[in-house]
C-alpha cells in the first residue's frame, strides 16, 4: 500500500497562509432554502491544530444532494453532537456553516505528524459532514481523509469524484462485501444509476468485472451504457419490477432511490446465497432530527433490526443500510483506477465560485446526470 511510504517533507512552514486571518467562503447562518447562502471574505482560516492535520487550498468543489439537505437542517441533531460533544453544556453554534463535501486542491501546510503529504502536493478528499466544507478557499482535514489526486484529471474533474467514491466503497465494499477479487462472477443491480453515486458505481463494478444491471430514465440510457452498464431498465415506462423479474437473480442490489423500491427489489436477490440489499436511503438522520437523538436512533435501530430479521429468516438475504464514510486509502485505489482509464469523471455542469446559489438551484431541479462542480480558485 502506498500509504506505507513515509514522506518526510512535512512540517509547519513559513509558506503557510496561516499568517492570513480570513478567507473567502459561502456560508449559511441559519437553515433554509437558497436565500440563506451568503458569500463572505471574513471566515477565519482553518489552520493546523493537530499533528495529523493537512491544510488544503481548494481549487474545485462539487455538490451532492446532502448539501441541499444540510442547507435545510438535515442531520443537524446528530452532526452537532459530533461537532461538539459537549454542546448541551456549552453555548455551541454550528454557524456560520460551510457546505460542500468534495474537494480537489493543493496542500499548503501539514501538522508535525503528517508523513504522507507535503506542501505542493495535489490532493483530493471527501469531507466528513460534521466538518466545515469545501465551498471555501481553505479546508483542513486529517491526513487519513486525504489522497493524491489522479494525475490525469483537472481539479474540476477530480472534484466530482471523492464523495460519491467514498459512498460507493462504503455501500458496495464495506456493506455489500464486494471487492476487486470477488466481483467478477457477481450480478449487481443499481437503482438510480444516472446520478453521482450511480455513475461512479457502474464504473467501479465494471473495473472489477461484475455484471451490472441498472435502472434509470430512458434519456440516461446512452450515458450509463457508455460507462459500462450491461443491462439498462427504463423505470419511466411500464412496471420496472416486472421487467427485472424476468432476469437472472442478483447477488447485490445498491439502492440509490429508496421509498418503495425495497418492496419489489429484495425479491430480485438470489435466495439463501448470502445476497445483499444495500440502501443509501435510510431514515436515521430524519428520525434523529424529528424525534431527538435517543428516540430517533432507537426507532431507526428497531426498524433496521426488524427488516434485517424478516429478510434473513424468510429468504436468506441480508438487508442493510449504508452511509458515506471518509476514507483516504479507498480514494488512493480510485486514483489508480482513474489514471488507468477505468473510471471517468462525469461532470454534468460547472459553475464559477460567484454562482454557488445557481449551482444549488441546478441540484434542486433533480434529474442529475453525474455531478455539478464549482470552480473555487
Ligand atoms: P443524484 O441526485 O445525483 O442522482 C439520483 C438519480 O436517480 C438521478 O439521476 C435521477 O434521475 C435518478 N432517479 C430518480 N428517481 C428514480 C427512480 N425511481 N428510478 C431510477 N432512477 C431514479 O443522487 P446521488 O447519486 O448523489 O445519491 C443517490 C441517493 O443516495 C440520494 O438519495 C442521496 O441522498 C443518497 N445518499 C446517501 C448517502 C448516505 O450516506 N446514506 C451518501 C450519498 C448519497 P431522473 O429523476 O431523471 O430519473
């Protein structure tokens, strides 16, 4: 693993922008619709606080549905506990809050314990949702969350990948049990395949040799076939479940749509063979927001337990929820696949930093075909 190669060039350096005090960023000061986004030049620069911190000058960021949801307050109850575990005792506020989960940029400073990166390195990363985001000039992360950017991509292209890649790894690898070594004889169904997570997942699974069936709108068929999808089912004409039922059963289903999808999708898995249904659309954060942390977590846990129990006992299939998880080493692997030409960025739209509200509006219109990227610098 390239992470075992220690780099010795990191230290706190005088070239650091830490002598500057403020930076440009898009922030929100309250939760709400697009009107709450505010541009400011007066956000304190996030300098190095810990030995393993890496400070990055952001070149490009991208938006995900999570940004629109977080702008409206989604997940605030759980994320605030992570931001400040003592928030019930202190007068903590998450505002001004910076959105944006993906970045591509250049390292400008490192903590004394950082061994893998040095100032000047071009990197990419996905930012945990409890940290300040990438719609800003600078971001500071731990070195575990950061990875070398693929050399073959521009910053704009690179910024479209980290969050969906880390989400796909979490769902397909950590939760779905797939990996490079075991995917070649697997049949995988991806619902909602034309968006950010779907377009990445198709390519990852094809790079690992899986057979990939997808659902999407008819007008996205060319896109997903171009990325490698073997079978494409149009969910906008006719009964999607009926069309899938005549196909061979699946080993893994990645559900990017949620809602009633699980009612017809789980029956498409191979019974009693370790097959897994993995959904990215779970009620956990909605529950903690509406019921409070304890009741919301308990309620979600009970729902998950009941569904998992019912599915394993009735048909021997695993029912699982997956969540985005920051993972620099997974991005290292993605970087190699990108530079080998196995994974392409899918940038549907790009906006200058002055037009972040317009980028949010684009995302809110739905019907994504890949990713929306913001050029920060
Ligand atoms: P996008 O908005 O990028 O893509 C969603 C895609 O699904 C669009 O292309 C849309 O196109 C398509 N779509 C909508 N309805 C259907 C349907 N019924 N059948 C098939 N396709 C459909 O979202 P992402 O790919 O970024 O994320 C997918 C989901 O996963 C989102 O709900 C997101 O919130 C969630 N997510 C959860 C994470 C977690 O940690 N749990 C992490 C990341 C994402 P069209 O409407 O034109 O068909």
